[in-house]
C-alpha cells in the first residue's frame, strides 16, 4: 500500500521559550523539523511527506528542507494540533498515513519502520510507546491527596509516529472538527478502533522544555563520538 507522512511542526513552543516556533528551534546545528523530516525520508516508507508549519513560515520551512535535500510539501497549520493534522491530511491521498511530531526530532529510522510495519489488517492504528519506570500515583486534583498507586505494568507513555489507515483517520478528523485532542490515537479509541503499540525509544523524547533540548543535545554528542 502507498503511504504518506504528515510532520506536524506548527506548535508555538511557548514552554521551550526559544523565541521561535518549536519546529524551528535549533538542535545540533539544524532545526527540529529538519531532523524529524530526514528520519522520515531515510525510513524509505513514504511516497509523500507533508510538513505542517505555522502560517507565514511556509517559505522558511521549504528552504530549510530543500537545503537538507528532503523532498516535502509544506502547508500552514491551524489553531490546534487537530486542525494542523487535518490540514496536512488533506494533502495526502495515500492508503496509510503516519503522523509525527517535529518535537520528537530524534526518532530513529528503525522505529519509524517498525511502527509502519505494525499496522497489519487486524489493527486500525499503531504507535510506539515506552514502559514507565517510575512509581505512578493517582491523586485528587483539588488537594494533591494520593488516591491510589497505579499498576505501571499496564501503562505506557505513547510517542509518535502514529500510523493509520487514511480513510479512517480522514473520517475521524472530519467528525472531530474543533476538537482539542492532542493525540490522534484518542480519536481512534473513542470510535472503538483497535490500537497496537510497539516498543518505543527513550531517545524519541518530545522536546518541550529547555531541559529536554539540553538532553537531546547530549544524545547528539554521544552519537557523534567515534
């Protein structure tokens, strides 16, 4: 089946406080969206790559991607993540769609391939996820009182790329217009679909804060060691 990737880089990145939209923050000499786009290109799974950026930054992104030799179509995003994904999805007519966050700039080629391959006919969506290592407690949000200790063996922290059949994702986004969903898997779950998780990677962290950026820089330095 044919496949396309939608790279979402339209976030403002306010918590990162880097003075630029998150996808345009520099990591190891290149912006986050280029790191992520290159991994999607190198995975060799996709016929089309659509990069969704803040309105007004389309030309900037196109130049960066061209200089990095990553063929891609660039379009403007919306006010929410759901709107941005929908705008990217509208540019694709492939059978399978992978949605990836540019904030997860260090995703590996191997993880991209494994996630795409996990979308077999028995499943409606697939995504990587990490096991939790910390003890997790559910609390009362009013006063912080511990209500229970949750069994972490049945919990996972979900990552991207998240892979879907296009017809299903297109229908769900049409029904979810105006939704504040921050995760496309949620739309599938709410519709009663079957979601498959594969083992994620620690390096596939979501770069949200300055500390995350420092950690990602350290990972890149480690990669560069002989």
